C-alpha cells in the first residue's frame, strides 16, 4: 500500500513492514511475518519491479515478528540484512529475555495470534548472516537510511530515519495499536525488555524531522516525531495513574 512518494507499507495494523522505492532500487525496513512474502511480491509487481531491485533489508530489532521473510530474501536473492550489533545474536538465534505481557483483552490477543498463524508466524527462520550497524550510521542503500539508536524494547532497537520519504520507522520503540489490548494511538509497546530505557529513548525520536512515524504494529502516524513521542509519554503516565488508582 502506497503511503506517500517513495513510501509503501506491507501488512496491516496488526503487523507491518515498509518499502522505500527509489530510482536506485528498493530498501526494505523490517520483514514482518513469513507470510508477508506474498505481500512483498504483490507490491513489487505493482511497482513493476522484482526482488532483484532490493538492495538491502534493515531490521529495527531482532524479534521474530520482524524477521519474517528476511532469511528467505537473503538466501534466495542475496539481499544483505542489516541489524544493530546489540541485536545480532537475537536475530541469529531468537535468544531474548522473558518479559511480562502486561494488560490483555481476549479478543485483540486472539486476533494477533490468529493473524500470526495465518501468516506462518510459527515458522520464522532466524537470519544466519547479518551486517551489523551502529547508531548514527548512514547506510549506503536507496534513500540513505539513517540508524537512530532506540534501546529499550531490545538492546539493539533502532529507528530508521529516511529523509527522502519524510518518514521514520520505529519498529517496537512504540506502537499505535497494542497487539494485546487493541488500544489505538501512540503508546508504549508490550514485551519491552526495559520500559524505562525505552521511554528515555523517545528523546532521540523527538529530535528527528519527519511527517510519518511508522510502527511495526498499528496505523502509520502522520505527525511529527516530537508529537508522537509526547503522546507516548502521556499514554504511559495515564497507564501508571490507572494502575495506582486501581
């Protein structure tokens, strides 16, 4: 689905990843679930392009629901996969700490599980070879994506700032649709390793210039990163106040 010039989304508000289309080729940001391979092929056909036009895949972090078709793309088409060094092991092995799920509503949680199953979410292949990146790197890929360290959800969580597309992809540094409660709007993401560090990282997001903030879960948000970061903090404070009053 085209969001803006150069900018396309694969998937939906449950799980999404993004495609940056330029005359020099394509950059992908995240790889969703394995079944999103078919979504990718359909989007490429609509653009009159193929996997041969993809120059690289940048992962916002190493969780399974962002790795989807990454290893298939790497092994079948030779596309390099980029991930922050602090999440390299997570990407190759799936090793991660257990985190509390937090609040949950049965309907949305089952909806997330059902969608994951339909998209072969239990068949994720971890990525055996990755190119490690660091905060501040400007990658030599179409759109010249910039790596912005956003630790918290995972040690190597990043935002990917693409000025050409006037967008920043944030992975699970925040969400605009909580996969377990169905609540919409900018808010902290569940299954976060270090919630306090994740909130602190929002300062780095707020400093960026963009018109689109694109999460891995939830609707694309057509607002400045500073506005979105402020909304996430407000949602976090409201959640804490609600727990205190319960």
